[in-house]
């Protein structure tokens, strides 16, 4: 009788362990598929200054449904975004970043959103982005205002 009970306990334990492993494998596959759905990439300029800006800009972009990954380069003032173009588009990402207080090369932040930024994150409004999305101060030395 003890052997029967022991055998049943072992078979039950093995059954539960194997079910748990199957569930784990399904979860990993689903995660892998969703990361592969990002089928569009875009890069554009975003004004900002520091690591806190980086965090806010990336968080705003990553909150857009369909965005798989967003990385803002502090030095280049440029963001690289991978997203599913069936769920979102580049202008939605620009709008989300602008809503967080940062100008992009296509959408300007509202004055209220900009004023809400910490002082260290307030960028110069007279800066313009050049073709490589780097920041530069406008040169007015060759003409009068």
C-alpha cells in the first residue's frame, strides 16, 4: 500500500512540474514574438540636456502603444525608435515626446509642458537642429537684427 501511495505522489509531482514548464515555454515564445513585431525604425532630433532628460524622453516614447524600443543619445540629441507601424506612426511618437516637454524636429512642446521641466532640463530655445540632428546656436554675425 505504501508503494502505491508513493508512486501516486511521484506521478502527481512530475505531472505538476511538467505543466509548469510548458506554461513557462509558452510565455517565453509570446514575449519573443511581440519583440519581433517591431517592423519600423525612425531616428529624429529631440532637444534636451542631461540624463534626466534621457529618462523622460525615452519613457514618453516607450509609452506609445506599438513602440518596442526607444533610445535617446544625450550627445547627439537624437532618438532611435523601433515600432510596429500597424499600431502607431512616427508623428504619434513625436507628439508623445513633445507632450512630455521636449521639442522634436517636427513637433514643438507646449509652453506649459516645457515650463514643467526641471531647471536642468530646460534647453535653449534659440538652438536649432542641423541636418545631423545635432544642436547648434544660430549664428547671426553675418546680418543685423
